[in-house]
């Protein structure tokens, strides 16, 4: 193997390990499944007063980086987490699609011990929601929301095969098509299926042209496939839409480094 190819291999290897962040957020920590796992943890959201609907409880590691589980909150404010190792976590309450209502550090310990969260007073009344032009053009139906949530839950549980199946089913629901293509691209990237990932993300970028994550993931897929020039253009589009996208920032550095190291090896 030539020096240039060897350098490219190591760059790609390091990239898969840490980029992009949005691809890794649904991954489980390596400690999941160790002794001390609690079969079921019951939770209660307090202070809702029926004012906020379509809520999700999202359990992340204590740093707030890795998503462990994502479950729906019932109308009475209750939810259930399954097979969670004892430890300290960040519990986030969110309203679909991505509006964070509240978050709180919680300690999960003994079996049967519930976790609770009190909604801040300022969040108990419905707030105006800002949506993107893409979301206005492709509003999700109630059925579409349910299908996308099911796939996201499977992905958060580490069952990427099932998530891919659910997302393929979601392609049959017209309102869910753009988001299913985007999430399918992510799942294919996570499982190393770069050809189908590229196809799904190409379609997603056409349907959701203002989605920074879609362009960042498309850039990643293009880079892995060897089209660094176009990959850089997509990542720059992502950063133009969201300059604080840390995954896109890191990816751009890797692409530029690879192009400088092997100018004849990347287009």
C-alpha cells in the first residue's frame, strides 16, 4: 500500500471513530448490558397540567452527548425506560419534533425506584414553535410522526436492522418520506452500508435542502466514497445553514487534510 493510500486509510479510520456527531448520538455507551441493569424504570413528569402534548422522554448519558433511550410520555405524564444500568443520566423532556421543554440530571439506582421531573413554570403553557421552510413544505401527519418515532426508538435501542425496516415502511406514508430518507441514510452509515446511504441522503437533500444534518451526512458519505470535492461542498452547505454544527466542522477539517495529503487521490 502506497504512503498516500495508507494515510487516507488512517484518516478514514479516525473519521469513522468520531464523526459526525449526529451519526453517533443514537449509539449506546459500551457499558450498556453490564451487571446492575434495571429491567424497568418508571418515570413521572410533574407540572404538565395537560398543557403540553406529544412529549418524549429522552435519556442521555450524564454529559448529554449519547442518547440511551427515547420513549413517549403518556397523557398522564408517565413513561417507562427499559433495561437501564444504574448510574447518573440526563433526562430530557422534548416536544416533537425537537423542542426541548426541560432537562434534569437524575440518578437511576434501585429496582422500583421511580424518576421524576418537574416542568418549569415558564414551560407549562404552549409556546410558539418555529419551523423550517422544509418542515412547512413537508408537514408530518400523526401517522408519520408515529412511524418516525418508532424507527428512532429502535435506533436508540441499538437495533439498527429493525430501525431500517421501520423506515422503509415509513416510505409508504407520503408525509414521512423526506424524513425517512434522511434517517435511512444515517442508519446505513452507522452499519457501514455506504452505497445505499449515499442514495438515501441524495434523495433527502433534494427534499430537505435546508437541513444541515442531511448535508453533513451526505458530505460524510461522499467523502467515504472518495468524492472529496463534492463532499466538501456539501459540508460547507451544512455549515452555511448551521455554523455551530460541530460534526460538520470536524468533517470539513478531515476532508481538507485528506485533500492536502493526497491531492491526486481525491477529486
